[in-house]
């Protein structure tokens, strides 16, 4: 049986229930630093922690799905091929995409 992990709503990675509370503020700080270094036309709005209102026993699953969807919303599509990337990686990709 797999242990219960929580998904970070910023980066989409999985963390234990104790370490997610340590990770999220650091991840958000890193996100701000990286976002401020991007050109203004590529900058994104700050990610918001999704609120899941469910009363079932699957609440962790619903929270993780909402957090994953939030992290995926941070990705930007390439104008040429349609693949999605983080903004800093999109710039590198577009230099070589045909």
C-alpha cells in the first residue's frame, strides 16, 4: 500500500503530510523569484491554493487532483507545436521548435 502524499499546488510534486507545510512557502518564494525574472509578457498570476469542499472519505484524493490541476495551469503552450512548458523552459524550447 502506498503512503498518503499531498500534491503541491505550485509545482505539482508529491510530499508527505508533514513536509508539505514546509515545502509550500519555500516553493511559492522560489516561484516569485523565477516569475519576476521572466519577460513581462510571459509572467503569470500567482497560483492560489485550491479549496476543495467535499465531505467524503476521498477528500485527500480530491485535494490532490485540484492541486495537480492548479500546477498544470501554470504551464504555457508553445505557439508552434502546442506542448506545454514552464515559462522559463518555454523560451528555451521555442528557440529550437519548428
